[in-house]
C-alpha cells in the first residue's frame, strides 16, 4: 500500500538554527500539506501546496516557514530560525484531487528545539 | 473562523458500542472527516461525510447533519485496540482540514 514517508523521524536542534523536514508524498497525489501537533494539543494546518505553489496557508505559517518541491518526489518544510515553541510533531500529508479524497498522513517528524 | 467541539475523554467496555459526537461551526463546508490517532502516531482515515445521513464501514459508522452542524462516529463491537484518540475534522472551502481537539477513548476489559 502506498504511503507518505517522512525523514527524519526525530530531530533535535538549537534555538535559532534552520531545519528542513522532508517528505515523499504518495506518487499519484497532487496536493501536499504540512500539519503540526504540539504535544497534547490538536493537529493544526500549516500549508497546502498544489501545482508548485502554495494553495492555502494558516496564520501559523509566517515568514519563518517555507515549503518547496525541489524535485519530482520530495516536499520540504523549512523553518529558518527555530524557536522553542516550534517544538512539535510535524506531519506531512497528501491527497488526490477531488472533493471526497481523504488525506494520507506520514508518520511525522518530532522536532525538539532546545 | 472555525469551531469544532468534541468530548475530551470517553470510556467504554470491550464489546460495547460507543458514540463520539462532534459539533462544528464553520464559514464553509466541504466535508467532515473522522480520523483515528494512536499516541505518538499519525492520524489514519476512518470515514468521510459530505451529505446528510449515515455512512457505514464495517465496525465504524459516521453520521452527518449539516443543518445542525453535527456529526457522530459510532464504533461497534469495541476492541482493546480501539483505545485511541478520535479526531473530527472539517474541510471548508479548500482542501485543508481543520481538526477538533480529539476525543481520547479508553476501552476497558
């Protein structure tokens, strides 16, 4: 069964450092997403990406965040200058195009900012 | 804005039936999804409703009333492995999912 894969599974970084989280969406999916979940809190939408551009973004997705599809398979989330409050599980997801299409989530990257 | 409410915790007995409710107030509506999330893992898709009524998938069913802004997830023949968080999520005008805080279900022997 196809799946969304994310690397690394866990990353520890110092405050102020840049991090890049990587995702390989399901190959025939065209919409890609990043969500985050702070420990003990709800899953929050960050950004969606379609046709090589941002489709939607939330208030959380400010100038310190960026997304990129550098090649035909990878989808990345960059955090330029990490803050303690960026510590969370970051989930990548992908969907086909269409209304009744569920999002498939990767296993997540646990980011710890120290 | 969006407001999605679910009970925080529920407990049920193995073999029983449990209903998890979700109410929502959103600016638009393009479908309601239920996901299961075990601790430390990714959400996995359970069901989808966009029209009023009941959708059944094996031991899981989900109901939607758009006029009432209400949905429920029904789990039958509960098993210990069903202990998890159940997330109600609404898709408004785009493709992004807006999640509720989740209901933590504990299944006891």
